[in-house]
């Protein structure tokens, strides 16, 4: 049975990747077609503008237009008075790029230009005055890849320097296709010496973070058509064994979810995964505000714009953003650089989750307001468990205690799973507790005779057995307003909930 299951799982993962790559390619072809249409439109507008200028220079002279037919003269006059709308583009925010045709072409591009992979990893690097960590970072990433994985990814090193001699350093793996090195032309960067100082940052720091935003953008533009997923890394990290398979499998598990960022480290911009088609939106947003704020703030603003309601409170906004930005624990990457790329800055940042054992399981659940009558122990709150950040730990449950998940809006649920206890405290399991749901409406519910109903209109669907409660939801109950766990008898032990999964029906 196990021998059959493993190849089947691998076959299914490959199938999902192929479908993802197919849809990504289709999406990019549509995007390219749209881009070509905009280009043609721009070219036509340019021709029209030339006509207008030519006509304006003649001052409507009949002699100048006498060689044209009456119909052509009429058309030219109409064109001269038609004013097109100005379509915003990258050059509105980066007008200096128009000064050089090669501003968006890498000055250095080494490697085989591999495409069609599952994952692209981007590493920006610059000269460091004290110590470079790039070599150790690359060894850590490459040495932990299997032979098969080395064929399914590409690592792009972006050298944010215009000193060509510095960029042209020898890297192994360039000839295998696994590694690529790129560097931007000097004309890509605007004048960074007259930036407005904001948020109390010094002139040097504002310049550093602004250039960093531009570096990330160039790297993302180069990477967008190479693979299904893009992972942003830094040049001073180490990776955990099996990091590639862990990231890929986690992304595949969330194939039906509408996520935007998967976080495999809690620090800065390390280990942030995006779906490749989303990179265009991110780059456009960065270009609009690259002078204003650092990259992590800009990313948070994108999420806010996408899902937050200004009429709701901050907690509601955070719940909505949590469905787009999903944190994986424990962290797969650790920051090891002591000397920052910002000259003179010592950076003693380490990821505290890097070596922690995983005592809970992560799922994406529908945005909900969570509450409980149970007394929480040592900050292991229900909110964190629901978001996949921690396990929930509570002091001895008593009859009548509850755990409630009230959805921000009614949800169509396919199935549910609640698992109690963990490997450090296997005895802290939940028993004698029911799983109940509250339908949006039960007026026409034909199956309600099959389920016990509480006085407050909840229906009992399942009960914990050996510390686990799981089951499917009868479609007749959908959409659902809330899910509740209700303790039926006093417990002799404390309670841990290590896994919560309320699976929505896709679409």
C-alpha cells in the first residue's frame, strides 16, 4: 500500500505543477497580448501626434493639403482635434528610463536562461565593505537540493552594482542551468542623491532602502516568466535540509486557496514566496512608491488595498490579510549576516522559529472572529492556532465551555478537522466535546431531522474520538455562519488543539 501511495502522490504533485505551469503560461500569453495591444495603441497615438503637429505647422493651409483627397483631408482634420487619454505606465514613475533604450536590459546576464521550472529563487547582493556571505548562502541552498530538484528550479543572483568587473566573477553551476547571474545597467537607476528623508531615516538609509526597492523590482521582472513560484531570499542566509520540497509541497496544498504571499521565515524579506503572475502587480506597486517606504511596508499596503475594509477595525483587516499572507512554521531559513549591506550597520537578527520543533499543523481557514470560554495558558491563544502560528493550550475544560469560530461572511464548507494533543503533551486531548455548525438559514433544511439541534440553532455534526473530530458537511447546511466546539462533560486534563482545518468548497 505504501509503495503504491508514494508514486501516486508524486504523480499527483507533478500533475498539479504541470497544470499550474500551463495556466501560468496561458495567463502570461494573454498578458503579453495585452501588452502588445497597448504598444500598438501607443504607436498609433504617436503617429496621430505627428499628424497633428504636421497639420498645426501648416496652419490649415489649403495648399499644404491640396495633394490629398477631400476624404483624407476630412479625416486628417478629425484626427487633429481628437485628444487621446494618457495610459499610465512604468515611464510615468521612472521617466529617466526613456533616456536610454537599454535601461531595462541586464548589463550582465550569465547562465543558460532556464525556464519552465516549479520554483525560481532570487538573491539580490551588493558589495559589502566588511564581509560577503554570498558564497556560503549559495552552498547552503545548492547542497541541500537533490539531483532532481536541481533540474526543477533556478537560482538568480542579482548583483546590484554597475561595476562590471565586480559582477563578472566565476560561479560554478552556471553551465548546468541551475544558477544565473544578472546585473542592471547604470541607466536603470534614477538620481538617488536628492531623495526626501522620511520616517526618521537618515539620508543614507533612505538611499539604501530606495535602491533596494529598485533591485527587487528588476530581479522580479527578470524572473516573472521562468517558473510557477518565485521565492525572495537574501545573500546572508542558511537553509534547512529538504527546504525545496517543503516549500513546493506547502504551495501545492494551497493550490485552491487565493493566497498572495507564503512566508517561510519571519524575518524581513527572507523566504517570501509569490505566484509568478502576481509579480507584475507587485513591481507596478513598488515603482509607484519606491521612494516612499521600504519593501516590507509596501507589500503590507498591497494586501491592505486588496482585502481591508476602511469601515472595519484593525482586527478585521488583519484577519482578511491573513488569508492572503500565510506563515509556515518552523522557519526554513536563518539569517546569518552580521554586517548589513547598509554601510556601518550591525545586524544581529536571527529567526527564533528556525530550530523549533513543529507542535502544530498549518492550514488556511476562512477569515473568522474566534472566541472561547476556556482559560488560555501561557499565551497559546486560539487566534494563533486558527492562523496556523501556534497550538492552543487551555486549563481543564468544564461542561458548557466552548470554542467558537464566527466567520466574517457565510462560508460553504466541505469538511472539517480538529486534532488535540501534540508530541510534547500527548495526554492533553479533548474528549466529550461536540462539533456544531450554525447554518445561514435552516428554513428549508430537509436533513435537519438527522442531526440534533441546540436551542440556539446550532446542529451537532460530530464528536471528538481519541482526541480527533473530523467529518464532511452536508451541502444542505451551506452556507455556514459559525462552527463551535462544545464541551459536554468536565475534563480531568488540560486541552491542546494542535490542528484546525475548516476546508472551504473551492470556488
